[in-house]
């Protein structure tokens, strides 16, 4: 079980094809702060689950990151 499973569960039950979440909202869902790398590096949000439990979470929920603004601190997920 990954600490990011709660985000996957949220996405699975949101009922939306496209959902935009602020970093703050994601942190509320998770119950902890995102790592600094999520704020600094767009690669953290890549749709590559090879060893990345956070990406495995949204990919496992059949979502991909489709848009991102690290300046405005939001990420958009789109259901596959």
C-alpha cells in the first residue's frame, strides 16, 4: 500500500473525466505535504510509474496528468 493510494481512491470516486486540483487540495486529500520536488520539477508529475508510487496511484485510477501549472500550483488529471 502506498501513501498516495488515498489520491487514487479520490480520483476513482470523483466521477469526472477531467479534474483540476490545486496542490493545496491534493495535500488535504493526502493528509501530508507534497515533496518539494513536486513544486520544483515537472518530471515529478510525469505519467511514468516506474518506481514512482505517486504516479502509480493516478495511473492505477485510470487517470493521467494532462496539464500542470507549477507557478499557479495546480494539476489537471484526465480519465483514460
